[in-house]
RNA sequence: GGGCGAUUAGCUCAGUUGGCUAGAGCACCUCGUUUACACCGAGGGGGUCGUAGGUUCGACUCCUACAUCGCCCACCA
C-alpha cells in the first residue's frame, strides 16, 4: 500500500528528475563497438536566444527519437550546442550600446568583441537551462559552440582546404548589401515585401522606358532590348547620348533575351552596379559599370548635387528635376516586391563589392572516378537515396534550390564571427591563407601582416556542424563512431539555409554524408493559423509559462500528437491542458494500482504461465502486445503522432475504462496490473519522460526508466478468443447503460436483468460480478435461451438478448420508438450489404476475406432484424 | 510566372497500400460524490468528407479540372 498524491504536480518533480538523469550519465553514451550508434546533432539555437515554441517542438521530437533508441540499446548520442549567429548577435549588442549612445566604432573591434562575448556568455546559460526544462536528454559533456576553439579550427581548416582546391575565390561581384547591417547577405537571406510603389516612365533620348528606381539613372551605361524586338532592331549596337539631370551621358544599346518586350516599352535601362539582372547583362555584353551608391545607401561623390543623399531622398529630388526638365513622361502606381534584409527588414541595395565566394560549379570532388561539382554531388546523395528527406515531397524543393544555386558569398562585413583566415603582406601584397596565424610573410618574410577584416557567413560554420562537433579535423573516436549522424531533425524553414549547406560542406569536406535521414517538422501556429510573432505578443504562447502551468510532459504531447512531418501545427492552451489531464490520468491509474499492490507483487518477476489468470487478464495482455507492436512500428516510421495517439487510447479507453474498473471487483490481479503498467510506462517514456520516471520509482526497479529496455512484442501472449469474449462483455454493459440512460433510470437504481446468452452463458456466469457492478444490476438471471419478457426493455443482438423488466418505469411509446429507430438503422444497413452481395462484380473482384466478412455481417444484421421485428409485434 | 500543401462535426485534427452506416479531443446537452482521477465517470446530439467530372464491383482514400486559403521559389525593369 502506497501513499501517493491525488494529482500529479509536475513542478514538484521535473527539476530534480532532470538532475538525476544528468548525474547518472545516461545522457552520455560511450563509444562501444558492440552496440550500434544512433546520433542526432541538435540544431544549435542562437546563443542569445530564449526558448520559443519552435525550439520546444524540435527538442520534444528529437528527445523522443533519442530516448526510444537509447531504450532499444543503441549508443544514443544527442549532441547539443549553440550558434553564435553573427549578424543577429552583433545587432543585439549594437542595440544595447546604442542605448548608451555608443556605436561599435567607439569601442573598436577588440573591445566590442569583448562586449559581445560577455553578453553571449550570460545569455548562453539562459538558453541552455531552458533546453533542460524541456527534458532534453542530450549529452552536455559534449556540448559545443560554433565559436569555440575546436570549431574555429575546423572552420579555418575547411577554408584553407577549399581555397587550395580553388573553390574559394575573391572577386568583384554584385551582392545583396544591407546598408543598416553594413554587410553582404546571401541570396536566401533576402526577403521580399509587397509594396505600393511608383513606376516612372522616363524620356530617355530616343527611348521611353519604365523604371522603379529613377535615381539609378546616374549609373546607367546601357539600354537593353530584346533581340527580336522590331521597334529597336536598328538601334542595337549603337551608342546614344542621353540627356540627364547632370548633363548628357553615353549609353550603348544591347540585345539580350532577358528583356521582356511585353513589359513597359520593351527597353530597359541598364545599371550594372546596382541591379543583379543588369550586372549579368552588362557582363554578357562587355559593358562597363558605374557605381553611384555607397555602402551606407547614399549617393556617391560622382553624383553632383545629389551626392550624400540617401537613395530615397535622391529619388524625390531627381524626379522633381526631371519633371522640370521635361524628362518625365508619366508616373504610374505600381505594386512590386522589394528586397529587404531578413534580420532588420532594411531595403537591400545591390552593389558591386569585393567579396569572398564559394564556387559551386567547379568540379573538385572526386567520386567514383569522376570529378564532380559540389552542386552535383549534393544533388546526387539525395537523388540516390543516401540521404532520405521526410516528407519526401521536399526532395523536389531541395533539387530545385540546388540546381539554381549561384556562387555563395561567404564574407560578411561584421566583426562577430570567424574572421577570414587570410593575411595580406603590407610590403609585398602577398595573400596568405593558413589554418593558423602566420608570423611572417611566406614570400618576403615581412612581419607586416594584416588579417582580412571580414568574417565568415554564420552558415559556413554551421555547415560543418555534424562533424566539427565530433572533433574534426582530428580523427577522433567519436567522429569514427558517431558520424554520419542518423537523423537531422529541424523545421522545413531552414532546409536551404542549413541542411543544404551541411550536405554541401560535408560531402565535399570529409567525403561523407552528414546524416542518413532528414526529418522536417512544421511550424507551430496559433489557433487560427497565424504565425506567432514577437511583434504581436498576444499571439505567442510562451513554452516556459506553459511548463509552469501544465508541466513539460503535457506541453511535449501537445506538440507531438496531431503533428505530421512538414505540416504546420496549431497550438492553443486548451490543447495543452487536455494533455495535462492525460498525464494526470496515467498518474492516477498508477496510484490506484499501487494502492492495491503489496511489495511481494512488485518484487516477483512476471511469469505469464503463473500470473495470467482470468479472461480479463488475457484480454488486456493481448491488447498490450498489439500496442507494443504498433508503437514500435510507428516509431520506426517516424509516425510519432500515431504512436502517441494509440498509447493514449489504450491507456484511457482500455486500461482505465475497463481493466482498472474490472480490478475493483473480484478480478483484481496485482501481477498483471503491475506488468501492464510497467510496460506502458516504458512505451510512454519517450513522450512524457518526467511523469513516467517519477512513477517508475514506485516499482522497485534498480535502473531508472530512462535506461530501461524497450518492450518487445511477444506473440505467445496473444489470446484472441478471450479478447472476443471480453469485448462481448463490454458491449453488454454499454448496451445496458445506454438503455438505462435513454429511459432515464436513475444511476443508483439497481435493475433486474434477464440475459439469454446462448453459447456465452458460461462466460457471462463467470463475469457475473463485474457485469452486475458495472451495469448496476441488482438481480441477474442468465439462461441459454428463453421467452420474450413483457414490459421490459429489450436489447437484441445476434449473440445475446437482454431484457430489463422495469415495468412501471418503462414508457412503452419511448421503447417502441427506440426499437423502431434501431430497426430503420438495421434495414438501411441490410440494404447496403445485400446490394453488395448480389452484385456479381463485387463477388468476383473483391478479395474473398472481404466477401466473407460482408456475408457474416449480413447474417448478423438479419438475425437482429428478425428479433427486433418480433419484439415490435407486441406493441 | 513555376512548385508545394491544405480543404472531413461548432473548433483543432485522425483516417496508414481503395473494402465497417466516417473517428477522437475540446466545446455543447442530460445524468452522476459507485473502491484512482471532477485534471473524473456514464450517456447523448452533431458531418451529402471544398465543387464538378472520371477510374472501379466499391472512392474520404486514386486520376483530371475548378474554387478558396496558406507556404516556398523566380532578375520582369
């Protein structure tokens, strides 16, 4: 007999349980050649972030996978870490400085970075403790940070390797420039915003042409037309002087297929320095470029009176001036998409600048005797199934993105991050690339060396994540044993940002795939499908707040059940509360059991031959076996929602509603109760680790649940005959309860029941006790068969007939109506079935077992029909 | 412009290679202090499965269009 609290209070237990797990070493797998390994690299949250639902759901899903595999006997490693998130973090610190009226330039690079480190150190601890709150069973002894010693070394090593392979080059190229961040952005770091803008029609020498950016006219060097456009055929290749606000300037007319003759006037002004398309056109035709916008988004000195203005100011002025000069034909309203910075939403200025790039179309990887580009190799590993993406439909998205990949700009003009490992000699201009800072110039021995001031794109280091965290470039035991990792689990929103780059960097860098499977989860949304956004706090659910109120287990379940890979999930508080109720239900099922169990029951090992006694035992044991089978299969297929739902239904609908209820009478069998419960706790543990571990402590086991063995399906423990019988019992009880309610028989009232049970007579006789108790029967008579009773409720099925002779309590009209309704129902069913069975097509084409089933059902329906018709004849 | 997803009860969603008269949770209605749990129990109402065709003996499930909503990608100035 145990004393257990009436309700489960999560916050009383969670922190101490987590501590016990961590201290037990269960999170820290060993390199063990006798065991298979299972590895997940945790997508590193930003070091300065705080836990949001996105993290919470990823942690829940990954923890489920890891705990499951750990219980199955794998050496299961879940490697945690944090990302320095260069631009994001630097922005945060700069913002803090701005409040003190300072800029990063006031501090200088060295002191500014000290400031950032200080900030990161404290906020990293915040996110780490929040990861623990979710119950994440990750190995903190192997925790990494993208900017720590080892990873920085990995970054420099990879950069050097790529440089030597000619994969990294420096070039003047047009880039996405964020004037606010003062940095370049990769193509996929650019977002688009719908804006209502103007389309300006300019009188442009012999042309009229449309543009959204009249200020870039100052940088125009060409006009492009479609090669087949008859209107401009004569002009191709010629040069024209164009009148402008700063005087005439010269342009060349070029023909290019990119130009859409349908749009505007069919002629495009070309500003190679400030437009991606124009840059490409100019390159194709050998046109020079003229740069007129600087890195602060202001007009350059070569812009006369407009010099120093922002592009927006300049646009206003220049439009005014053009109108004065009669150069403006008309201005139309125009909707288009503006490129903005994904971090700060500032308008992007495309401009030409000297940057570092990764060449994606250069064949450098030797694979099966062929030289392949990183692009080709990255596509290949997914196409040939070495890497499997779940759900599969994202393959298409991945291929499409990869195929259209341009050279990747990896330099960023910020201070926080991995500084590019390139040094320039001030004396001889030599460029030295090295893993470690050189002490002197390799060419002229000069000690006047200056490191490239730029840092690397954050995704460069995260691209190495799966192997750099395991010790690369050292050939560590961990690396050999745990890599390639098993599953990479993350949101589909960073398929390109991160997953694609890991595939690129790993297949090239160490000639391995980074992971075997990619599991993509969806976004968590509000109840009405909105994105939760920080700018609208009322739409956000704070996971930490939910944990406080409902417990981590409830939160985890609410994010896993109902979620399918790649699809978004709507989450709301009632849902979490619902799963808190479930957690309490399992708590109370255990509480009931432990109240009815002695120490000896807990101490003896379960012996099916000795301990399985009743048909009820056989029924629940069989159901448990099927549950074990289903759950294992679903876990293997990553169907976590399905697995969770089935365990939920078993726990509530079968164990609690029936087996525990049966146990309140003469069927109490502590051995089976303990056996079922223990197995159930194991199955539930990956989903709701805390409550299951707390309960486990009552079962006198040496090991903690986290280290227990996953249950195995045992087909010796299937008792299908008993299952059928027990389900008949459930049916009778439910039927009687239903009939009582319909006739408004008070729940406390004990009724008289007569059952004609046919071949089930002995079985029901055996189950007399629960039948009477659970259906509230005072006097029960069971016969094989007998006469119909008058003034009684009649429950008529092919397997049994139940009469409840309630005499004066029965309203004959009501009973007649009830029977008629059922009759209608059955007649409809009969029609469907006999229709099917008189159809030759069905009989010939359907599989025999389906035909048999329908035949059986028709027979049963007809039997019921006959009985009810007979009954109705008496009214 | 291209691609993808969703559309099932008032709400949120299941429905696994086509085969019970379509299920669950929440909400709603009726009843309830029976040996864990009111974070509970018993019972109940509620759906022409977005629309229109097609394939099939049989379609929520497969195919084709369309509609609505949402997402992603793309250099239309």
